[in-house]
């Protein structure tokens, strides 16, 4: 006998997400994920000056606005004919701005979005400068936002718990510093203003560069000394999460951080390479033409009759209406995100990812294939953060004192363009159609649309749904296993946009021709 | 000394979470102290509901909202992030279920606003409609002010617009509130302390404007008016306070101001990179 | 009595664009003067002035589960106000349900053969266009 559980809202994500589970004998047999907010950004973009897309699309998401600024600018560069003429300095500064947000996101995600599922805020004994403030807080009657919470599976002994808690608090500062890094070249954060079509609008000077590097060093220390240690600790105490939450086991990345300024975005050399891979860890190049979108469940339900003939149509239809939204590659669901990027780079033996993955996995005595799991996603984020923070130093050093920062262009009468990049959560694509120098059509496919996508027309669940099915839930009142899996994907629903699983139309009479 | 608790319900509606992220960037008052310590001696905020960082999920946290309107009636500060979508009977945005029915955000907002001590509309979306309320407003967005009027709810409310708002603007305002005072507000219900001066008047590039030195393309020195700067009708203290711990801000970075604190953002400033044609005496 | 024939759908997705292709084809036919034809595609539904018309016929790709290539003419249906379907913009039917309260709305469409990427209709769907045109011309003359 199956029991239905609904978790709404899911917190510690971005946006509004609901998960519905059917549980039989303590195991999830079916899962449905739904985004619960529609704002209509693409409708709002229509008829505007194309250059405004860069700023407006950042407001799709306040946690990853930079990803949209990057993809949007690339899309506009393409449409304006300057895709291959972005000045070197601009390419480097764009990378610095964009990578700062990825680094920020790794820290935010591990500590402030994920860790409360494992770490017990109330398990604090020592009154030391790092956690003494928490001891005081625990004397309060009201303990929001840390209580209420899901109970029953906190495993860290008190000293380790305290260390994690003190790093949770330190990480609040570190992520702020990562945003300051971004603001050095991006103006402000969230919703920065440094990247424009054609390049960047800012000229760095030595004062700014030292401001940037000083913060890089601070964050780098934290990532190397604390962040990785804490991820290792998590893996040690929750090892079964190396087996849980594998998902669809197919991975896709558009790639990010251009290392060269010419060529098709999906083919040019990038720090995170583009491509696809799966559990066999063989790399294949990505062909943009194989991206399709699947239709969703039921839109119509109705009876149809031939004039004068008693024929009827099926009462309930599986297929949905047109204009849909679950992206599929070669018709299959693919996961995007830090795990996808890490595995794709690893499969391609791309350095420096390959060596760091090998060394980290050796450190924890786990095979690279086990990365396809909840823990694998957390490990991938930590690996990415470390690699990117080092890379920002090389990019900064490469900035030249003289040179252009923006390529000149004319706003075209009519054009089309596409931009591909990576948000922290995964592949993001922007497409534009310009007519009469205005946006005629603008489309965004964001990472959470890949990861949180519902069942397609063949009944195949999306990556998140697949990762939930088969999970053992020990306590239905506190479904921590489910929440840990969901959060490992770092859902960002403002980007993902909508549920498409509603019956709106009821057909009462229909003639068949 | 006895300490007093000020409960905070931080309600996220049709927004992008940028306001939450911005507040997390506070440096004049560190986040850990904001969450765990006293804001002023003897008084602290308790963030009972804040979806981006709170521990619990699902029904547990919906019960926190229900408890607030009951047991914490007239005591909690309601912070609203994101605009309120009224289109299609409110089904463009829902949060939580009651007896299997998905509850529209606007419905939750109504009960929370009716029973709170004061409402703070955080960000341009909740203050004025913002991005989701931009033409053609596909989801029937209304601002907090308009929603309170339509629901016939008479509560003190303050707008802290900005896309996103600066963390100091929120924290400074809330501090004033818990000290038992209402901040001095302008005609748009924005605290004059932060929104009293127009950016143009305090801009470091004002000298260039006055002397007729204009940047013609990005990266150049000079006033950014010709590149679309809308700083002459944006009321905010960005030039002096600056952003992200004072490290930079839009115009300093070479980017024209988008007037993201104003009621007609973004439409009033679009196209962002074209100068305003009807500004007298210029260009 | 004015009638609007509105062709919607995504012409980048083969038969999803059926409504648009059919609308384009109907424009070449000699339909009565009080019939206006608009191949809207995926453009802004809000730009259409519905209040000018008494009858609206929506041409689109419709999945009812019947045999592929079946053409449907739906003259009686209800539309509930629920969340719209498209991540890219508001669904026309959703908009119509709110705005077009005075008009009579009909749906006409094809059970698609394929909605994969492609700028033309599938050849089989293309073959159904003449049948569709014939049906609509007949129905229009009956004043729908």
C-alpha cells in the first residue's frame, strides 16, 4: 500500500519547489518534482532593446545572476556579430567576475544550504570564541531559523560538530568576501554591472587588482584548509550517501570560462570543457542539435466523436500540449551541474581537474565512479572551488595594462544569437531573435530545467526524480534522505520555471476530420 | 537586563532571492550576529521563517507561519521579498498545501500581513512591482502597498526598494523599528536616511557632467549620461555608502545607474544604455 | 460579426507549428471579409485586440491521443484557470480564459506526427493542410 508524502516548501534552495513521493514499504517508488512560481521573464523581455537582456536576465535568479549575465552577453555578442572579437582583457575580466560567483556558490551551498541536514546546531558544549555565540543563542526559547527541523540523524561527535558549526559561521564571512571579489570588477553583487555586450565596461587598475587578490588569498585559505576537510568529514560519517541519489547517470555540460576568444561556444577551449559522459566515464563532444525538449503530462482530457460515428478518443492522454520545457539530449534526461562538469573534465582527462580528482579520491579511498551520488556532488563543488580560486590568480596576472575592454558593434535590425555557459548549478543557454532592433523572442534554458524536469512523453522521470526513486526513507515524518538528495542538486527554481502538469482543458465535443 | 525578542517572518513571494543574498552580504553588522546575537543591547531578532537558510522543510515550516498569525499576533515584523502575483486566482505562485490544496502566496500574505506588527517591503519587487511587474505584467503583480490596500489591511509599512537593496538599508531600518520608532519616510514610504538624496547630486563624476565631459563608450572617463545613466532621478546613497563592504558601486565601475530603487524600474530606465531624451539642457 | 483565425505554435518544432503554417495557407484563400487571419506563432498574445471579434478560432497542434494526423475541431470545451503551461510565456488559452469572456472560442488542430526540431511540417502533416483548409472554409461559410 503506497503512501503519498508531499514536501512543500523545500527550503534551503533557491525558489519554490515541491516534491511529491509515493512510498511503499519504506521505499520511494515514485517521485514528482514541481516548480511553483511563474514570473514570465521571457514575456517581459519581448519588444525591449536587446542590450537590456543582459541586465534583466540577471534577475531570473539572485543567487546565480552572473551565469545569466554571462550567457546573455555571449548570446548578444553572437547576435551582434562580435562573438570572436571580444578583447583579451575583457575575456579575462569576464572570467574573474563569473568564477567569483561559482566560488561563492560552492561555499554557500555546502555550508548554508546543505550542512544543516547533517550538523546539529544544538550539539555545542564549549564556550569558545568560535561557537560561544551559539551557546548563548540556544538559551533562547525561540530558536528560528535553526528549529524546527528534521530530526533523528545527526552523527557527528560533539568536537567535530563544533568545528563544523564554527566553520558554518566562518563561511558566512567567506561567501561575503567572495562576493566582494566579484564586486571589484562587477560593480556590485547581486546583480552586477561589469559585463556588457562586447566585453566589460570597467578598467582595472593596480588598486583594484590588489583588492581582488587579497580577497582571493583569504578565500583560498578557507577552501584549502577548512572546506575540503569538512567535506571529507561528511563523507566519513555518512558513507552510504556515496551510494544514494545517483540519478540518471548521464551528464552534460556547455562548459564555461573561455580560454580562447574565437569559435563556436560549444567548441572553443574552456576551463570547464563542454561535453557529455555517463557512468562509463567516456567523454563525447556535445552536439547542440541533439538537444530536444519533451512534452509533459496531461493537458487534455476529453471525448471526441466522429460525426455520426460512435468513435471516441482515449479519456486521458499522457502527452501534453505544445511548448514545453524539459530539455533532453538525444531524448534522454541528463544531469547538469558541478558533478557533470567534474566528470566530463575527468573523462576527457582535462587538467588540472583530472589530477585533483585522482588525488582527492585517493585521499578518501573512493573510486571516481562513486562520485555519481549525493556525496559526489558535494565533493565536486569543493574540487571546483579549489581549482577556480587558483585559476583566478593566473587570469588576474594575464590582464594587460593597455588594450581595449569592449568591442564596438552596431545594434542589428534583424539577427539571431545563442549563448552557452555554466551557472554553478549547471548548463545555461540563452537564445535571442531580434527584429526591428528589438527583442522579438528570447528563450532561456537553465540548469534546474534539466535537473528538475518532470517525466517526459515516454514516462521517463527527470534526473532529480530518478535520484529519489528507490531511496529508503526510515521515518516519513522526517524524510531526511529525500531532503539530502534534493539539496545535493542545489536546486534553483527561479531559473527552472514551472510546472507543466496541469489539466486545463476539458474537451466536451470534438469533430474528427 | 531582560532581553526582548522581535520575531521576524521573512516571506518570499515572486522574487529571485537576490534580496536575501544581498542581506547576507552585510558587513557593517555581520550576519552571524544578525542571526544569533542582539541587534541592539537588550533586543534581538529571531528569524523564525527565512526559506533560504532555515533548517526545516514542508509542513513543519508552514506551521511556523500559522503559529505566527496566532501566538505571535501583532508581534512579528513581516519582511516581504518578491512581488505578489494575483493573476489566475493567485496560482502563479503557491507555497505549501492545506488539505491537498496548493495555497497561493497572496493568500498567505494576506493572513500574515493582517496579523503582523509592521510590514517591510524588501526590494524593488515588493515595494513597487519590480521586474515581474514590468510590462506587460504577465502574472498580475501588485506591490505590497497596493495589496495591503486591496485587502483593506491597515498596518505600518516601509518600502526598502533596490534591485537588490543594500543590506544596510534593511538593517538600519529594522534597528530603528525595534528601538520603538518609525523612520522618517519619503512620499514613496522609503526611509529618507537612505533614499533622501539623488545619486546625481553626490556622484563623483558630477564634476565631469558640469564641465561637459561625457564618456562616449564603455571604459572611458567622464559622466555616463550619454551611456544611459539614470542617476539624476534615482534616490539612494550608493555614491557614499557604496556596495559590498564599500568596495565598489555601479557608476564607479563604469556602469550607468539603472535607477533600481525607483517605482518604475525597469521600464522607466529602459533602454538602459540609451540616454533619456527629455532631460533638459543636456546632450 | 467578425471572426479571428489565430495560428499559434512553435515553427521551430515541426508539427508544433501546424497552426502557423495553416494560417499562412488560409491567407491565400478567398475567405470572407469579416474573417481576419493572424499567424501569431509564439509572439505576444497580449498584442492581439480580441475585443474586436465575436468568434475566435485557434489553430494549433493538439494532442488528444488519437491517430497521428487526425484533425480536430473542438467547439465545446472548458478551460480552468490554472498555472500556464509554457516556461517561455503565458499560454494563449490561459490568457483567453481571462480576457475573451464575450467571444466564442473554437480550437482546430492536428494530432502531430513529430515535434522535434525542424523548420517545416512533417511531410504527412503537410498533406493534411488541404483537408484542413477545406474544412475551415466550409465551417466559416456556415458562420461557425
